[in-house]
C-alpha cells in the first residue's frame, strides 16, 4: 500500500477504532496542548503539538530511515489539516 493511502487509512478511515482506545485524536491534541501550556507557563495550541510531533519524526528519520517515521509524519500532517479545517 502507498504511504499516502496508508496515512489516509490511519487518519480518516480508522478513527473510530482509535477513539475507543484513546479518545478522539483531536481532543487528545487539545489536551496535550493544555498540559504543555501548564508545563511551559505560556499558552500553546494543538497545531504546535502537531508540528512538534512531525519535527520529532523527521528528526528520527534524519538519523536512520524507517518507513514508520515517514508514515507518522504524513499522518500527523493529514490530521493537522483536518484539525485546522474543523476548527475554522
């Protein structure tokens, strides 16, 4: 399966399965932003959390290629786009 198709499957087609396990993904990103804001002492939003996760995956990829790094990066990008569109 193409990496973009696989990312779409993760982000858009299996979201209900993941919601049962971990709660809604976008809500989890909002909560992560609240927790990070408390840790840092200033407000950050969920989009920054997405960007940090993408940066982490690309950082890992810079050391050693692993398809999972790229897949997760693309999936986070797609999910971030959905998040931004849903908040607009």
